């Protein structure tokens, strides 16, 4: 409502916390309104504007206390405040890994937007405060956080530019360029850059929904996207003999009695012989398998348990519990199991049994096998199973490389790419772009065939 029932009082001096301020007071429809200024001159200026509006016959708003000509504009929405709002909107419905990606993207953009001015915290300090406290739920205002992190976040909140600044192509280009770099200034991986940019695009799409922009500001900047599919380094691909030696070597890790490696041989074998992803192999359960005494078996995969981290999962557990990658939550992917793999799995079940929920592979306490565990065991197995010159090479450097080796082997064996893609849970496009690599030492076979052909015409 608006009214002309307005009385404007004289400026009065006030002292608060040892500092003098000057207060302008007026009454609108019986409700007192006041504003303080640092100097008497500024206070007199405000009072004069109020008197001029009153003399001009303007009606004062009974809620704000101001005439239309002096309506106070709400403070501009900053990027940091918007980012926290966006996080609260997305968090409840996001998977653990997607929560991590949102956090990563918002952290990168926030650091890039912070002004280079005196008092600016170090990039590493901002990285830790934003990743560990700002862009997680509950938020930083809903829990106790270390004083050093609180100081960094208070600085960021006080220095964050308005969200509207991202409409400036110069500002946006600076942000996108910053997303291409690691903390040490070196170039980030293409997949990392693409993931962060996608997070920024999604956040600004929400800003469009709020009416902050009419179109996504990212589109105003010409930007070269990283390659969509990254080819596998052929040096990581193991041939069947090398893979067999490595699987044998796993059984020696931890000694015979502790059986730290022996109980995981079948898990690595699933990655190599069946092309499983590590998170799929971790989740394999006996009820989903057909393991005959002879011949091929079958595993109906429908579950994966990727390591996500306690701060990302809804349950507070380290592992997420989800369906298969790039598939609907309830979709099943049947995978034929070669006889050697069936034999290895049957031996493991006879020797160690299964976990309470039927999983074939578990740690000494019966729990899920963590990525740090199977990575450490694999690193030790490489020391046992490879000659010194190959231990120092990229050959089968990570457990995931067993999957690369499996798919490359199938393709080199002449298997139909469509069938290989179906077993692997990929598209044919991704399969041929990533996995159609020669086996380690395959060039020797090719060279021999070429040499024999040339000798025929010599």
C-alpha cells in the first residue's frame, strides 16, 4: 500500500562500537523507518531527497518506507549465492558421482571468477574450502567448519561478482579458459574439461529458469570441445599370455594364509575374460550366474558398486549402489563366461564361499572390495607377474586395463563388433574408436607375414 501520511525528522548522530554514524528517520503511516549513513553530509542528502519526494506529492510505500522514485533495489544475486542455491536444487536427485561432478564444476567456476586483489586466498585454500565445505549438503551455514575454511568462504562470499557478469563474453571466456587448467597450471584432461563445462552449462540453464538470462551465456563464446572419445593407449593392452601370468601372480599377493590376493583372482579374471568394468565385477552375485562344470557359463549383470565416497552418497557409505553404466536402472546385460573364467569362479566359491548377499568377491571382513584395495593388490601382482622392463611400462597398469585387453582381444580374434559391443555394454562407435587396438606384440606377427610375402617375390 502507499500513503501520503509521512513525517520526516531531523538527522541525529549515533555512536556504535566506537564509530559515529548519522541516522535519518521518518514515519510512514505510523511506522518508523530509518537508514544510517557514515557522514552527516550523506545523511542530509538522503533526508533532502525524501523531502523533495514528499513535496512533489509522491506516495510512500508502507512496506519499504520509500517513494517510487527512491525505491531500493534488492542486492544483485552473486555467482556464489546462486551456485549454492543451484546445488541445493540438484543435490537430492543426483547420483553420488554426479554430485561430485557438480561440486567439481561449481568449484572451478567460483575460483575462476574471484578477483585478483589483495587478500585473495591461495588457489589451494579455495579449492579445499569449496570442495569440502561450500558445495556439499548440509551447507557451510548448517554445520561447524574449521576457522581457516570459514575465513576463506567469507572472503569468497564478500568478493563474488554478480551472476549477471557471466553474460559478458570476456568474463565467460576467462572462466572457460580457467577450466582447462589444473591447480599447478598444466593442461587438464579433455574429459575433465568437458565435464566441468557441462556442469557450468547446466547451472546456467537453471539461471535461465529463474529469469536471470534469456539464453545461456556459454553459447556466446566460441569454444573448441575436447575429443568426445579418447582412444585407449595401445601400450596398456596385455596379450593372453601376459594376462594369464598376471592373474596367476595375483594369488601370491598377501601370502597363502592371508589369501588377500587369492580371494580376488576371480574378480580380475572377470574383467579380463568377460570384459567387466571393475564396479560391475565387485557387484557380481552367485544368484545371477550360471556356472556349469564344463563349457561356457553366463552372468546376468544388472548392478554396479562404484566407489563414490561417503560425502557423496545418500547412505553415507563409500560405495554407490546403482544399475549398469549407460543403461536404465533395471536393465540386465547378459555376458557369456568362457570356460577358464567359469573354472576360476567355481574354485573361488568352493574355497571362500560367498558374501552374505551372494557376492562372489569380498574382503577379509565380508565387505565390498574398495577401489583402493584392488588397485594396491594389482600393483603388487604386476611386480610378480611381469619382467622388470614391463613393470616400468604402462602395460596393464590399472585393473581397468584388463577390460581394455579383453575387448581388444575379442576384436583381434575376429569377433563381430556388434556382439562385442553388446557384451561390453558400449555402442559400436565407442568400441571401434576406443578398443580396436593391436595386442602387445601383435606387430611382430604382422611383420612376419609381410616379410614372408616379400620373400615370395624376391
